[in-house]
């Protein structure tokens, strides 16, 4: 009886498979929808979607323009940063639209393997730092200076921090100097590895809502800032070269210029799509507006991109290759 | 651990308590004397890790030099991708009314009108939830993965059930497949199989095949030897015995194998999305990056609905009397249902109409926010108490004890409970963990895993016994178990994070939810398989229900309960990585780190191996209770 069911399923699959082939091939063969007078044979661009909203905002705006202004088909494979870099080599990924530093990956894939190339700044500035909920800064105004953190370490104790103050860290793929900072600034704190962005977001939300102490690693641009009030801790100021030796870092994170990375193949054969990606450049405010629509106003990535594109014609027209 | 476990076993064997008591005292004294020495602290730059990282780089650089390897893997990818595309395009070509009708028709053939009703409602709910396309992708991927897994797993399982030697050879492989965290090999997997649906299907299969093999083997092994002997003495050939005796008699337990394969496949939906496999996992990740349960819950519900639907269909096929034929009305009804759907596909719009979807994102978010705000004080208290009373002392005991003392304790306990061979295996695993340079983190993970397994077994036994005794309880409980096992953990982890914070407690909470269902099912199945005649005999001899349970049912269901304990351990270890995403740290975090940072690949992979070794060790310590008193069945095993 089981065999009969399986046979039925298979027969159905085969029968529909023939019809299905057309379903599959039709989108790439047909001209793209909309189309500002662009040709239908422009090709396909694969922009990796790394799992944070700011990234999705940038990717969706570029994808929207590629589709509707240049007539490309765009695929948005969802994939973690590491694998996206490797995807350049296998041909699964053409573009990473927002890269946070990653000097190790740049060295390996751009310099050694030569499968990736840099495609310029996105104009977004990334700021990494240590944050506390705003109520703490209101109650203890001097807490925002790292020199006073030890005085308040007791407040930050949790069941996980083994008697010291807790510094909550996030996803292990993030850039991190935390261990060296704690050691070199002689802070009485222990890093507790949250393991994910969600752990940080939920921690921050509860800390502000429930008035609970929390010291945590976070970064801007992020949609959370439009919802929860956070205050940054002042660490010793960043100076050129102060973070050269990862073990001796005793200074704040530098402001990071977020940039775009594309596969070598795309750089060579991408044509106008590559030019558009190269020209793409906007501000943190632009990105936050799109990200906020996607997070808090329930818009899909494509809807949010459309809204921004319609309101900012002058900005994006400069990106469109002549 | 040393002192508590030893004294516990001392309590059981009262007449010979003196020796264990002395040994326990000895352990306590040794621990106090040597505490803090020989603790093998963690070094993230250990040469073992670097060696693995280099090996991976070497393979990366040379994988294109070896055409055989490359072509072989390429063909696997093409084949699996082909099967997926076949299902995907078939399901899409049917259109939504067509798919609803066809699912209903197939379900009617499988199990009559009730199952058909479930299938129609279930399939329609994908559209109502506003997730039609992702659901179809997931359905195609899971169907492909499950059918391929069963095609591979059932024959191997039958073989393993018939031959003890095969079973012994294959068990470590299954342990690795099931316990090795997917994250530890996901990156290289993506290199060989690329990203996307085929790679996602393969990752899913690696995880879904082991239960298919294990439970099929158990089903075959449980077949009464008298029936086999009778068949052999009547002159049946081996093939006849297999098809006419073993398989029909093993049917009900094999249905469980199908069930678990589906559940496992669906539990991989989110991880498959990390290598860009299409489907509902993408909605879950989207909700996660926005920290909104409202986005994740519908996708989670769709996964659960799919699980329940597929499970009921497959199981009713497996359970039905093999000689019964489907009546003409049944065939007619099924054909009508499917036909109606296909006709409607031509008439109705190709996309699911938006007016028929229900959007509850903000409502769900509000409810979750309310719970997060109002339960916080209570949940924090529970978390803090558990951590202070149980987790922290246990962890400091494990991490401050010298490694040789822990090894000695494991050896003695395993020897006492399971005998020499398992004890040596357990010791070997522990020493390998030390040599791999993962001692400290393994001890931390062991703490959370031990607590989670104990809680899981306690809850699982209680619920399983209750389900075996009261049919109605079992019926009510079943969909809840399905939901607990297949609901992607992140859906309930977000509120758990808000309520319990980023802690080991949250990780334990998640793994208990995930690991309880198979334990309950296996215990229930085991108690139910106790022959009715034995139960009646005991009852007529004047046993109370309690005595019946303790003296007859539980002892006779020993094998199933041991398998339940084993699966409880395996499932808990499978959650080590998810636990690390919410604060469990240790081995799971190393694995995630290895997945995220290329330079730490070695540490992640080694941590994955250490997780497997921990699992095998725990398994060997616990499994052997059975070996001490070999059952007559075992000796006669063919």
C-alpha cells in the first residue's frame, strides 16, 4: 500500500515535472517587470543576504534598482558572512553589499585566492562599542566613563558571571577586542558569550524596560536605537595603531568604513550591474529609514526599498551608470 | 559527580555498601586535596585546533585537483537537487487549490476521511498564514529528504536489526551523524555541495537518516524469535521470512521510524536556511533578526502543521492491515477531491488570495511583550535559584576536579553500571577529549547536558507512563509533543531570552522542550508493547496498578526505556549549539565560532568532535544496565 502511495506521488511528480520545467525557466527568460527601458537579457545578479536588517536594507535597495532600472534578474540568497565569501569561489554569490572589516577574509580571498575584489565604500559608518540602558546613565552619571566601571561592577553581576560584573557579548562572527580590553584596562568584568544578536537585543530591551543593569557589546547603525534608549561607555580614545596588536588593545573601536565586496568574476563581467554596485553610496540615516520600515512598520524588503527609491530620486540617479 | 554518583549506587546495593562508601570517601578526600590542579584550562590557540584548520585549508586548495572526488560529489548534488526540483515544480505546478485537493486525496487513500480533512485544513493553513510559497518550498525539501532518508535508512536498519555485528559497526557512525553539530561541518559542506536546496537537503538527510536506521533495527530486533523459528521450521526462505514475518510484525515500531525521520527533517528547516535552502527557515531568521515573535510564530506553526500532517499520513499507511484493500468509495472520494482541486486551479487566481490570509504579527508581538514584562520577576527567581543551587556548584566541581580524578570516576561508574567494555570506551572518549584540548569546555557542557538530560528523563518517563495508561491523555498529548519537537527553537527562545536572560538556564529550557517528545514516545511504545497476557496475569495475581507498573511493565519495557534515555541524551546534545546561541557557551559556542570565523574552523570542528565523544561516553555509561542481565531474546539474536 505504501508502494502504491509512493508510486502515486512519483507519477504526479513526473507528470507535473514536465509542466514544472516551464514554471522554473520562465522568470529568467521573460523580460523583468517594470523596466526603465532596459534590455531583457541583462542577466542575473546574486546579492548575498547576511542576517541583519541594515544589510537587508542596502541589499534590497540595490536589488530594486538593478531590477527596475537596469532590467537584471536578482537573486538574494540568505547566507552567513563566512559562507558568502566562499560563495564567490563557487559562483553562488556575486555581491556582499555591506562588509564590516574582516581583514582576515580580505587577506585570504582578495590577496591570496584572488576570488574577490573591493568595490568601494557604502558610505555607512559602523560604530562598535559598549552600551548600557539609559536609565543607568541617568541614575549614575559617572558610570559612562570606563574608569568608573569597576566601582559599579557589583551591579552587573549575574548568575553567569561568577562573582564579577558581566559584559554581554553577541554572535561570535563579530569583530571583538573584549578580552584584551578587560585585561588591559584591569576591569573586574567577565565576558558572557550571548552567542547571537537576538540575545543582545532581548537583553537590552529588558534592561531598559525592567530597569535592570546590563553592560553589553553593540553597534550602530542598528534599528534598536530607534526603539530603546542606550548610552555608550567612553573607552580610551582610538588612535592610529593602538589596536595593531590584538593582545595589547586598550582603546576604543575605530569608526569603521563599511564597504562592498564583489566576486572577481562579477567585477570582470558584471557590466552595468557592477558599476551600479560600485556607485552605491548612502548615509546611515538613509539605511536606518529603510531598516526601520522593515522592522517596525511591517514592510517587506522590496516595499521598503520602493518607498525609499520613490522619495530619493536624486540620490539614486547618481548611481545609475550612463 | 564522583562522590554523588558513587554513593547513589551504594544506596541501591545495600549489602555490599562498604566498598563503594570507602571509594566515595576516597574520591572526596582526593578531590579536596587536589582541587584546582590538573584542570587542563582552555587554550583557543591549541596546536590541535590549528592543525585541523590547516587541513581544511589544504582540502580547500586541492579539492579541484581530484576529479573523481569532485565528480562523485557533484553527481550526488545533481541527483539530490533533481529530486528536490522534481517535487518543488510538481507542487508549484499543481497550484494552491490543486495541492490542497491532491494532499486531501492522498490522505484519504492513506487513512480515510479524517486524515483527508486534516490534510485539506493543514495545507490550506499555509495560505491562511500568508506563507504559501515558503511552505511549498519546505514541503518539497522535506519530502525529498525524508523519502531519500527512508530509501537509505530502512534497508540498512533491517540489516542492522538482523545482524548484531552490522549494528555494532554502524552505531558509532550514527552517533557521529546525529550528535556532531551541523554547524561544525556546514561550511565545508557548502564548499562541496554549494549553497541552496541540494546542500540543504543533504544536510537534512545527514540528520534524518540515523533515527530511520536505529528505530527500524529496534523494530526488527523486537520481532518475537518464536515467530521467526516457526516460519523457518515451515521451510520459509530468508526473503520470505523477512517480508512475511519480520516486516509485518515490525510495522508499528517502524511507523515510529517514519515519524521520527519526518520530525528530524523538519527540525533542520532553520539550519538548512543558513546555507540558503529556500523555505520557512527564511521567515524564522527574518523574525529573529527583527526580534519579533510575531513574524516567526506563523512560520513555526506552519512547520508544526506540516509535521503533523505528513506524520499522520505516513503512519496511517504504515499501520494499516497490509491485506486490507481500499474500498471503491474511498478511491472515488480521493479521486474526486484531487480532481476538484485540479479543476479549481484552472479557475481560481494562481496566487493565494490576500483576503484569505490572517495577519497577526502585531497581536502576537503584544502578547509576547505582555508576558515578557509581567513574568520577569518570577522567571528570574527560578533561573537564579537553579543556577545557584544546581548549575554553579556542579560546574565548579567538574571544572576544578583534576582530569585524572574525573576519568577515574567515569571508569568506575561505567564499570559498575555497564561492565568492562563500555567502561573502557567511556574512558577512551574522555581521554580523547583531554587530548583534543577541549577539556574545560567539555566539562562545562557536561554540566548543562547532565542537568538537561536528568530533567528530560524525569519529565519524559512521567508523561510516557501516563500516556501508556490513559489513551485519552496520549491523544491530547500527541499534537503537543509534535509541536514541541518540530517548532523551531528560536520561536520560543526569544521570549525565553527575555524572561531567563542570556544564561545556561535558557539553553537547558530549550533542550528539554526539544528532547522530551522522543523520550515520551519511546517509553509509551515500550510499555504498550508489553504483552497483554502478561499484564492480565499480573493483574489477576492481585497486583495494584502501581505494582504492575514497577514490577511488570517498566522492567519489561527496559529496552525501549534505555533507547529513550539514549535518544534523550542524543537530542540534548543536538541542542548544544542552539544553547550556545542563547548563553550556554562552552563547546557549542566554539562550534558556532568555528562556523563564523574561518581562522577558528579547527576549534569549532574539534569542539564538534568533543560533543560526539561526550555523547558516546554518556551513552556507554548508561546503556550497559541492560548488558548485565542478558535477556533470552538477545542470546537468540540471529
